C-alpha cells in the first residue's frame, strides 16, 4: 500500500511539473518578446544568467545551459545584434571575451522582470508569506539536487 501512495505522489509531482514547465516555456517566450520583439525565447535565459552572475565567457554559458558552442554563438550573436549584450576582453585570458548586458539590455530586462514579479505578487496575494517562502525553498532544493545529478 505504501508503494502505491508513493507512486501517486510521484505521478502527481510529475503532472504538476509538466504543467509548470509548459507554462514557464510559454512565459519565457512572452518575456523575451517584451524585452525585444525579435528576441527568441531561449535567449531570455541568457539575459537572466548575465544579470544574475555578471560578465561570463560564452563557453561558461554554453556549459551552464548544456548547449553546444555553435548554438551559444548563434544566440549571443543575436543578442549582440539587438544591442542587448556587449563583449569585452577577458582580463584573465586575452584570447577570450566576456559577455555582459548593455545598459539598454539591462533596462529592458529589468522592466520585464519587474513586471513578471508584479504578476507573481498579484497571483499569490492570498498566499501566506511563509507558504511562498516554503515553495521557494522546496524549488531551490529540487533544483540543487537536479544540478548535483547532472554533474
């Protein structure tokens, strides 16, 4: 009996994560277009990473997102052409460059991120703050374990 209860719990988790991921993909597309009408949904994550972590090498970004160099180069070239990122020489290695958000890129990203956070505040207005904190803690724990398994 315990096995079937556990199985139902994991099936429910799988179902809810699938719904969450489907909505997250759709949301990424909307947010990308809000940053710039020509921005691909996949490139939005690059803006998030650059805003959170600061200047990064293209190889580090490719490794973080689990994509090849060619895919990363194409996405970064598009961001550069849209004026959202800039390249500067890496002081640790003159052969490499560091990518960072331009002022325009940061301003556009911040506007969209703040609007998204306002939506979360609105949607979760009737939640207790401790419930929100617990959800964030559990998602962090889940993501950390998933990253540990990928390495």
